[in-house]
C-alpha cells in the first residue's frame, strides 16, 4: 500500500482539502516515523460533509438492505 504525502476529507465521493488548508502530521506509532499529513476539519468541512450525507441518504433510502 502506497502512503500519500497528504490526505484530505472524503466528501461527496471526492477527496477535498480542509477549507482552511490546515494539516496535522500522522506518525507510525511503532517507529515514530512521520507517514503523512492529514487535513484538519473545520465547521465548514463538517457542514459540507453533513449536507453531502443527507443528500446521499435520500437516494440510498430507496434501496432495501439486501440490495
């Protein structure tokens, strides 16, 4: 598995950066090696994700749990 240098948020099927462009480092707990940078979420990012989830729920709600 290739680890990317930076990770954003998966919102509405797309990887997007934080609205304030901030990142925090992610470390391998066994070695302390820095693995990647992870986007920090803001209130705006949470609102965007919640809206995308609510819109997706409308279409997914038409399917049964066996489909």
